[in-house]
């Protein structure tokens, strides 16, 4: 059996952020966006026990990561291409390829207002 693409990404991609439960990575397909990232649970699970904590951390990260964008979308997994491994996508609103899909996919539009600088 082949390993899931998200399990492979966790092992092979450089994380933007990582802790003991999850990792934040760039998505492989940007779909025309300037910025498109995902949070992936490290264990291969469809449902996770601490989803609220993961989403809270992802929103905190996104608040800084999308600081130059007035609004970004936190997308639900309705049309996820890998539905059996928990992950969520966040992206700016400038994508062309998935513009219609984003319009019809459940998502949260979140605002950014302050400039964020990474810790050195």
C-alpha cells in the first residue's frame, strides 16, 4: 500500500511551523494563489481529538502569515483531494484556478489587521 501524500509531505517538506501534533506546510498546488498553506495532523486520522486547538493555532499562524492580505479564507474539507487524512487549507483571495470552487466550498473569511514579524 502506498503512503498517503500528506504523510509523505510531513516527512519530506520543510515546515513553516511544527509541534508534536501537527505541521503547517505550503500546499503543493498553489492554484493561482500568492499564498496557500495547510495544517496537517501528523497521525494519519480522518477525525482528530484536538481539532479546536489545531484550528486555533492555525488561525494564529495565518493571522501573521497573511498579514499583507486584508482577508484570507480558511477552507473546509468538502472537496478535499485527500479526505482520509485530517488537514485544512488557508489561502489568499487572488486565486484564479479555484475561484469558483472557493465560492461554493464552505469557508471562513478572516481578517488580518496588524503587521507580523517572525521571531528570530
